[in-house]
C-alpha cells in the first residue's frame, strides 16, 4: 500500500505528496498552524450567521444555501484537483462556516434542541484531541489493515447514503437509520466512530508527509483535509445528540 494513501478522499491523491526537491518542505507545525487558521475562519463565519439568526432574527437561509453550495463546489475543486492553497482553503472554510452556522442556528431555535449545537462543538474538539493523544501514544496506529478496513467502511457508508438518496427521490428511504430509536442511534454512533478514526489517518498522513519532505504547499491541502473531516464529525455528532434528545422525549411520553 502506498505511503500516502488515506481513508480521507481529500488526502488520498499520491502525486501531490511527492517529496520536494528543495528546502521548501512541509512541516507538522506548518500544517497545524494552517488548520487552526482555517478553523478560525469557519468559526467566525458560523458565528456571523448564528448571531444574525438568533439575536437579530434575520432570515439566514440565503447565507446557509450559499455556504452549502459554495462549500460543495470549492471542496470538489480542491479534492479532484489534488491541491489547495490559502485562497481556496479560506473560501472553503468561510462557506462551510456559513452552512454549519445556519444549520446550528435553526437547531438551536427549536426548544427541544436548545444547547445541543454547543455540546456538539465541545464534543467535536474533545474527540479530535482524544484521537490525537491516542495516535501520539501509538494506542491507535494507521496500519495497512486499519486503512483498508476504514476505507471499506467509508465506501459502505457512501453507498448506503447514495441508495438512501435515490429512494428519497421516490418518496421513501432506508428505514430506521435516520430515526431516534435504538437502530438509528447505533447507526449514528457507528458513523461518528468512522469519522473519528478518519482523523487518525489524517494525522498519520501529515506526519509522513513532513517526514519525507513533501512540498510546503501541501500544508494547506492537509489543513483543508482535516477541516473536511472535522466538519463531517461535527455534523454527525449533532445528528447523534438530536436523536438522543428525541429518544429521551419519547421515553418521558411513554412513561
């Protein structure tokens, strides 16, 4: 298996990670700095939408839709082009911030789910640091078998979501997985686990890239890839917390 193959499709292109021929090489610290920058851009854009919706009671749907569409287009461009720079990474972070800010604000506005977005943010960072600690302690290692297993799981998830989307077009869908019952909650826990484990592959890829002297521009690509995973993780944790809250509500009603 190739040195630079990752379960994250954003970080899986191998040619862009070829060792640099000059001293201008990638470092772990550089990738971390750019990731922090991208996260700050995302959080600033999300806070803008959050404040506009909850404090000023503005209709932030246009911002959210611009974020969803813009984030998807920039994300696909970066992924298939196999490169990312300061401009495209900043644009992606800003668009995604608008999207998740709008989603989070709408959820917060529902009395049943108040407080859940903030819990999801905290849990996302807790999971990230826990996985980083586990990776650094070599408790979890990105072995060849680990990568193949995680890639198979992610491929299965993609196929499942594709089938569900096709069924949704015909007015139906895969039963149980989006509900708040035991099967739906277990499915969300599984997806959160897959997203969290994908962070290990991202950490490993960045460390290996720095070790062999990949070009410095790949620090931006690494930051973009980590941001993709973290946003996915946040949305899945948000979905899980909502299901758990619905499950509690159903239990109180039944009793």
